[in-house]
């Protein structure tokens, strides 16, 4: 059974048209992460929620926003996608500071910007 | 300086060879260390956690040296199915998790 679910798996949007990617989890983990991964590169942390606390990375563009309305769901909003935002977006969850301390990843959403 | 740095690779080795990957991290307060494996166009999958005492899982051995801020992964008797990108991952502070750039491994018959 899928534990971290990302929807949609593939998203096509137009340049400048806002898009929202969603992530849900059945694990009841308190931390949720969003990563951006471009071809042949490692996942780059955009931001994460530790419980309700939002932690933004310093180099994450303002174009990227996130919402976590409850423990199970987290959204990534791209306000005005550019061609450079085409990538795989990975959601991950984790229990911190206790538990196995490992991250569980969703299958990712591949974003295409036309 | 990047928070987590890895051997750039790629590594191309014959089946049955032993291969080692290295990784260094900059934050001495880091608490958690992992090796992940990522296949092409798939999400990363946990290979193993890394502990100070070192740990082994079949053909895979991971080591952590806190004094040198260094992590390693050794793969013995490599198989064709080991071909993938190996990612060094560090819990750098509190809840933050950072990936290294990854090392690409290709096993040839």
C-alpha cells in the first residue's frame, strides 16, 4: 500500500500559469519535505514542515510556496512557472526526532512547462 | 562549500568487483546519515542508515567517521543490478535533510 502519495504523477503547465502539486501520507509523520530534482542532479531541498513550522531554504525562489493544512497533506504551489522549473518534484516524510529517522519518498511529480 | 559532497563518479566497474564511495559533510552537528539508491526516473530508496559503529547489510558496508566528517559505502561482489546512482544523505540539523550530488555506478558484465 502506498504510504506517500503524490498527485498528479505528471503535470504539464504553461509558462506563467500557476500550478499546485499535492502530497499525502498515511504514516502520520510529523515532518514533510519538498525536493526539486532536475535531470542528472541530486534532489534539492526546497522547504520542509516540522510539525506546523515552515522551514524555507535560503535559495528557494519566492515563486515556490507551500501549504500544510493538516498532518497528512502538503502542497507545493508554483505561482508563475518558468521553463527552468521543469523538474521532478519529490515529497518525503519522516518522524523526527524519534523513530527510525529515515525518510519515505513518494513517487514524484514530473512537471513539464511549455 | 556544499553541505554534503560526494565523489563525482561515474564509476564503471566489472561485475564482481568491489567499489567504494566516499562522502564528506560540513556540519559537525549532523546527527543522521544514510545512503540512498536512485534508479533512473524513480524516487530515491533507502539503502541503509549509517552508524558510528559501522554497519553491514549483505554485500554493503557503511562507515561513519565523525572526527573527519566522512561517510563511506563499500559494495562487494557487485552485481549488474547494483547499477544506479548512490546518494549520500545527511540530517544536517534538527529536521533538515540534505542530499549529496550522487555518484553514478555502472556495472558491466
